[in-house]
């Protein structure tokens, strides 16, 4: 499938999806940015085993479904893309040093690169988002 055909399928899937997350301004802006500068938006969370290379995902474009601070100063999150959801943790340095803490809320879109994946049981994955 060509890149153009793939992107058309992604757009059609978003249009068909009754989930308002994928019609939000945050999602549309994030996917438009990725299309303009990277080329494709992968649907990796629901099929993570096929996208993972050396315990990392090259790219994650996702909506923050939920987030809450933990006792270590990190942020526990649930991320969602067109193919599924996954839990994860955003390291406190991303929040404090990079000053992204106020921007990461439920409904925000995130474009992440080289995300570490922790797998404690087969098919039980967890993202570790660091600087």
C-alpha cells in the first residue's frame, strides 16, 4: 500500500470513528504535523509487538485519555491511538525540566519518538516516556 493510500485509510478510519478524541483539534493538529514533517502516522498501540524494535517504539502519536501524578513525581498516563490504548509513565524530568507538566492533560495529543516499552508479561506492555 502506498503512503497516500495508507493516509487516506487513516483519514477514513478517523471519519468513521465515533470517538470524539480523533475529531479534536489536538489530534488533527498532531496528525497534520506528523504528515507534514514525518510522512505517516502509525497505529502502533493496538499492535505493539509488530512495531516494537529493541524494546522501543520509533513513533507514538496518541491522545492522553487519563493522567494522574504518582508519589515519585512522575505522571501515570493512559494513551490512545486509532488502534488501542496503553498505560505508561512520564518521567518527572519531562514534566519539570522540560516544563511540559502543565501541557499534559486529558485530551492533549502527544507526538513521541523512541519510546521505551516495558513488558512484564507477554502482551502486557507499558510505556516509559523520558527525555
